[in-house]
């Protein structure tokens, strides 16, 4: 028997992982079918194993070439299969030396399955010589990671700009939305009627070739409002870098507010980070003053830029200290809730132990927010970016 004493589950998972790396859609259902097939009919030869894996793991004709390539690469120079615990105990009881399974190439074309390999068993003299020439590197946090954990008020302008560029790089994926357009895709769930009927004209109006399609994904707009009042002085520069990352990567609208609302999208779209921050700072004439959160939210909703909030991800960066009554905040957030797709509130004090949104304005806004996130360090802002890219449903 080909897989006698081998761990069938580990074998199936490793082979399916290699197939997924090559672009073959071998999911959990296919892996479960493969494990069941190995248990019901253990393969006695490589040919039998090939057909068992092909029938259980393949679902599409176009994946056949990739499957054959991976199967050949894996089994042309295959290491010993991973043993089950029972087989390992039996091997130790019979004092059988297991062959070393380390050192194999883990790429698709290099042969061998990606098992959890065992280190080579060396003699005493070989161990001493190995210790003399092999040194494992000590893993330490990079300077950028160390700066990301420091509060904003402890960073200078150069360090803030460096971390701002890191935020831009973190936006590798942008949230998308489903549009009304469709594109041809062999793995789509919907049948494209017009292309299917057009191809049926060549076969006597028999639909021999079914064309499938999927919805086209479009970038979802992000609208961010940043509080630049006196209580947010330490965080204002860092939040400007976050807004610049939004505007330079994809479609976004950004605003700053204290007592009035200022649109900063054109200023922050410049290629130079220093010039963009300087121009945005000059444009905000009421910075480091009082705070009117509800009035500025209402002003944005009433302006022609308020249409940008429809179906968008709205981000409000503020500590919640407002000089206006909470009833006005409730009315503004209710309107924003009906228009936006998702509302994220960034509060620099949310990460403090025992924090509760007890401030009147913050307590009025919290029920309408999908998430209240801490934003006191650049590590927190990086988590916000990751959460933003993962937004798919409300």
C-alpha cells in the first residue's frame, strides 16, 4: 500500500496547499473528499493516487495542466510521507531510524511536499562543528516598528513623515464594492445570456458553451473628517499623514474641522509629502481652537460634497469633546448613518485602560458607529488601515 502508516489528513492538506499556490481552487470541501477517498480506497500505486487526487481535488477543466505540473513536481522527488502517531510509536518500538526530511526545496518546481521537517540527527563531533559555524540571528524590532508604538507627542516631524509613508505602503488593498456591471469569468455564478446565445448560433442554437460572468468590483469611496482643535493638537499631524495616504492611493475625500469645515483633498494629493502637509496646515485657519463636531457634520451633509458619503466608508477622527448639545450630535449622526455604508470613529483615548465613551458628544455618537477604534500611535493607525481594507459587509 502506498500510504501505509502515513497521516492522510496532513498529506491531503499539504497537497491542497501546494495546488492553491499554483492557482488551483482546492478548498476545504475538496480536501475532505480527498481524505475520505484515501480512507475508503487506499491507493496501491502512484497512478491510483494520481486519479484519486485528480477526481477529488479538481473541479474545473482549465486547472488540469496546473494539477499535473504540481503532482509531477511533488512526487518526482518525494520525501518520506508524514507518519501518524501510531506509526511513529511503532517505528520507535522497532528501533527504526527515520530518514531525515529536511533540506528539500519547498517551491512548486523543486519537488517534495511542505511537511513540518525534522532537523538532521548529528553525532557529537558533528554537533560541535555545526555549533561553531551556524548562528541563528537574533530577531529584534526594526526602528520603524519601535517608532510605531510611541505616542504622537513623542515623535518629531521627520519621524512622523517616515511613518506616514509606511501608512501609504500599508494600503496595498483598497475596499471595494459590487457594481452593476458584469465581466466574463469562468468561475462566475451567473450565466451571461448574450454571449451564450451568440455562441449557440454556431451549434444549431444548442447552448454547448455556457459563458459565465461575475460582478465587477469598484473601489469604495472613503470620507475622513479630522478634528484639529486644541485637544487634538498632538494627533493632528499624524492624522494628516493618514488622510494623505487615503487621497494618494485611491478615491477619497478628506476634511479637517475645528469650528469650521475645510476640504483638504486637493492639498493632500500632491506628490511631495512635506509640501502637502504644509499646504494643508495653511489651509486650516481655525486649527487648535474650539470644537463644533455636530455643526461640521451637518455642514458636510448639506453641502454638495455630502453626496460623496453615499455608500462610502465614513471615518471621524476626534476625541469627542464638543461644545454643542448632544441632541445636535445625535441628529447629525443619524443622518450620517442613513447615508454612509460604514462609520468608523477614531479616538486617541479609546486605547486607555478602562476607557468608556462617557463624554456627552461621544456617548451620543457611539450608537451610530460600527466601530470605536483607538488611534494614539501609528501602530493603531496601521490597524485602522488593515480594518479598512477588510471591510466587505456592514
